C-alpha cells in the first residue's frame, strides 16, 4: 500500500476555493481503482496548514489518479492561485497494525528520497476519548498519541485534528531513517487505542522544491525553485 502525505497552506482568501475543489474532486477520486481513503486534518501547531492524507492499494493506483484531466487542472490552479505553499511526500506503507480489510502490505518500492529531511514517517492516529481532559495545548495531544520529543534522529513532527470529525487526531513524525523509526517503536509503548503506520518515503517535493517531483510545472512565483 502507498500513502500520499500532502500538506498544504491555502492563501487565507482562497480557503473556500481549496475546500470547494476538494469537494468537487471527491466523487471522481472515489471511482479510481485502488483508492482506499482520504482524510483531511488541520495542524494544531502550524496555523493554516492542512494535511490531506490519502492511501492507495499500490503506486499504479496513484498514477491512475494523477493522470486524470480534472485532477491535473485543479492541481495547476492550486499551484498558481490557491496555495501559498505545499509539501508532498509519497511512500510505501511498510508497517500497519490495522490494515484495512481486503488489503495487504507487500514490498513494492525499495528506493528512498534523496533530498527529504528524512526517509521514514510514522503516523499514529486515534480518536480522543470524550472523557479525556480538555486542553488547548497540542503537545498534550501529541504525547497522548505517543510523541517522545527527545527521540534520536527525529527531524520534525506535527499533530493534526480531522476537519470533518474533530477529535480524530493524527501524529506525524519524520525520521532520518528507518532505523530511527524502528528504535522509537521498539522503545515506546504505543497508545493502545491507536493505529500505527510506518511509511518509507520515495519522493519528497513541494511548490518550490521540484527535485523529486514526477511532473513538470513552470516555476512558481514567490520563491526560488530548486531543480534536480
């Protein structure tokens, strides 16, 4: 299985445009063979950032979606008009303690990003219990899901709350390499309510970093673009 970890920062004046485009594409997305699911979350520590996390049976399924005309048109409009910035990481799910029914984890891609801050991402998600303490501190949420801020070779992390179902939260931790992620999992007692996934990042790129991007776009205005 593959995951697309798509973090976006819509321009404030284009927030509704972003949501409208996502809603418009949804019916077509759900018809793509091999599409599993897609959930949007808002960051609790980076104002305005949204995580669109989609999962796919395999990379071929993702390619089928990427070449859809309407999807490409929306991508172009998002890049040119709607999104101030974005960051895309695409990778193979190498571990999952709750694989969806009808799917299986199989080895598909062994290569890793050569330019990203880390080659491995851990995703930990769970629904916050209704009786759990009320807090406005996102670090409390992150630690409840299992964050160890002192873990070796953690390059970054964020905690997100689902846009449509508040209380469904996900912790994203980026690691320098797979060994660091494995060491963290071995040393940490996971939240027994949580789903834990590990993703080997194959491509890591963004609006201004095009070194591992799979398609051409003219350089975006507003920043210097990196090319391979």
